C-alpha cells in the first residue's frame, strides 16, 4: 500500500529500487513490485531490483510493475531460476530483466507483457551467460535483445511477442552458435 489504507492505489515507479551491492544474497518466493522510481537526476537503472558487483540467487519470485526495468544486474554472477518477469512496460525501453556484463544462468523463467523480455549487454568486460528453458510471451517488442554478448541459448520458447526471436546488436568478434 501507500500507507494510506485504500485511499490510493500503488503504481509502477512509486518506490525506489532494492539495491544489492554485496555478495551472497538469495531471494526465494519474493514479490517485487511498484519500484523503479528514478532516484537521482542522472539515474539510469530504474528497477524494482538492482544488483551490482556481487553474486545473487533469485528464484521462484515475481518481478512486476516497475517504473522501467523489472531487474537490472550489472557485473553480477549467479542463478536466475523459475521467476516471472511481467508487466514491466512503462515506456518504450521497459524491460523484464537487464544484464550488463557478469556471469549468469538464466533458466526456467517467464518473461511476459514487458516492452522487451530480456536484454543482455556487454561493455567489453568478460561475461558468461546461459539462457535456457525460458518462456517469452506477449512482450511488445523483441523477446530478447542481445548487444555484444555471446550467451548460450537452449530450450527457450517464444510466442506472441512483437518479434518472436533474438535481436542481436553490436560487433560479433568470436564464433557464435
């Protein structure tokens, strides 16, 4: 609630992010919603859950109704397993999950009704991404946007997205399958 009983209804972006900046966090069966407020004038990571330079396990949780990004992971290692990223669709660049650099296993998740389902990008740092057995559906733009990254894909399903596939951007500087 907005701590006013039932006077107002919470909306995407009403609250800031939960920010994790240290190793070892585990979230299991958590609902993240209504965050993603732009907390500084120069903020660029408006998310319900924002994790940087650390390790994390996120499983069996719901990440929804963010101001822009459901979750933003920068230079993070860990496992993202069995979650639902949905209704993160305020604006043309809203995304269920954004990863920048890092080493993640992204598996068994549902990305539904976001602007983009999943965006992975690299700024030149080393990264290792495995994207497997995810369901991407009803995202209004691309299901997956990959920018200068080399993830391993297997077993993912796409349906009713703006683009049922992967938009790859950037320079391909290594073999990619």
